């Protein structure tokens, strides 16, 4: 692979803000020190036309040198607690250019002084260089390291993720953060049909992760968006695995805009991977214990109820009533929160107080009126008032 060309681009804002914390790895404030990625994963979604990344995706790397300075200006003004989420589908904050430009380290220093929690998603073990700073973040609030890893060993990894860290290095990084007391998780995605989605690969991968004691492993299938992303991947598949072409053509024949494979494959792959989650006793979502007490209570509850939907769906439960209750809670939250968003002088702790009052029966509507589901309202009272934790493996409350 040719060395990357680094392009500097000054930005005007550091953080991309979401109204509510996302259920997917708990993101609230998105931060990205670069665009495009020299890891050059053959399946990278970032090549899809919808992201408008110019140039050669794994060679023309755009960096944002003024990010630490902007971040130092923006963080003190935030009125709401939430995870700063570093990493996205179209770049990796710890890709090789970070070794020389150290923009991410500059941001980590600012975050470490802010008292806000953070989550980093990466395929590069270079994240351990900043363990001193991320440990400080963890000591003040919470730090979550999420490593993307699907290959149980390095034999197939190099073909599909040529510029990313070796499997053993990523495992070592997870262990180092775990030993430092940080929360850790793995995105076992995208699972490649016939290569990493097999029982053999998943079994060996999950066994390694169970030995480290990661907090969650979230599996996901490969998506191939029609156009540049799919073409690029299929050419490289033909290069090393020509015998699989016919099967991929069959799985991705629908040419969905999302890039999703056929439904039967999605269901079978999810159920195979989740069997391994159950076998090793590791949940497939960031457990409640990671974000409990870190987020505002109203946001904690919103993440929890959306996770509960996925957790119950995964065991084949009928989630119709729970989905309606969750929808009513989110509707209530968005409506109440809009009032705080509009008034720059208001403090979001007031919204926490409203939720506590609704759960303790001292406000109208109370939580039972809001969710219109008595059993679910009881569960929320236990979480909000008694500070119980919902266990993602037993699906029970722990007090
Ligand atoms: S590490 Fe992520 S962003 Fe970078 S090439 Fe791989 S999939 Fe794309």
C-alpha cells in the first residue's frame, strides 16, 4: 500500500451533538479528528457514495488540526452530561497518521480535564499510547474502549483489514484497558459470510474475549451498499477468495440501499453469533452498569428501554407492549426536553428531577400514566428511585 497523503482541513465546530444518547455504543457528542482511513478495510462503508469522501479512501487522509483547541472552547459550555463518542464508519481516530499528528492525544487531554465520559471505537492498538489520559477520564466519569474485531486469528485479517492492527495487538489493547479498570467492548462486525461468520471462527473469537472479560460483544453482518463500496469489496474478494463469489452474489442480490444481505441470512447469522454470547455469558449490548449513574437519569432510562427491546427480541419474546411503552416514554422525554433545549439558562438536572417526581408519585402525570404499562412502570421506578441495575444476561433487576 502507498503511504497516505495527509490533507489539513480546519473545522469550525468540534462536536456533533445528538438530542438523546444513542443506544448504539452510547454516543451523544460525536468527535472525529480525521476523515477517510488508511486502515483500508476492504468492506469499509466509508467508500459508499453517500458519505462524499473525496480522493482515494485509504490514501487521501484529511486531518483536523484545530480540533483540540475548538474542543477546549466547546466542552465547558455543554449543559448536558453524555459520552463523547470518538470513531465512526468513515474514519478511525487511531489510524497511522495519528502517530505523527497527535490530534487525538490533544483532544484526549482536553477531555481528561472536562469530567465528561468518553467512548473510543477503533481497530488500532495505538489507542494504548493514550491509556494514561483515558484512565483519568475513567477515574472521573467513565471510559469505554470499543474494539472492532471479527477475526479469531491473523490469517484472514490481513487480506480484509490490511492497515489495521493485528488481532493479537487488539486483544492486548483490550486487556490493557480492562486491567486499568476501564469498560471494554467488542464490535464483532462486519461478519464476512463464509469467512468470519462461521461457528469455528466465532467460537475461538468469543473464547478469547471471555478470557479477557470484556463487557459486551456486539455482532453484526456485512453490508454492501450498491456502488463504490460493493464494487471495491467484490474485486478484493475475487482476488483472494474466488470460490465465495457466487455465494456473495446470492446473499447481496437484492441490492438494497442499506447494503443488507437477504433476511434469511441475517436471521441465521444473528442467531449463530448470539448463541456464542449466551454460551460465554457476555451480553451483546453495552450493559446498564456501564452507563448507570454516568448519564442523566432521563437519558439512562431511554437507553435502557431501547436496549430492553433488543434484548427481549433476541430471545424471541413478543415486544409489542414494551415497544408501545418505550415509544410513549421517548415521546414524553422529547417533549419535556424541548423546553430545556430552548432555554439556554435552564439546567437539565431539572428534567432529572421531573422524572424522579414522576417515578415517586409526586407529580402528574406519574410514570404509570406516561408509559401506560403497570409492570414496566414498576421496573422504571426501581431503576430511577431505588437505583437498581438491569442485568443484560439474566434480564432481571439487581438491587
Ligand atoms: S478502520 Fe473503520 S473507518 Fe477505517 S477503513 Fe476500517 S472500517 Fe473503514
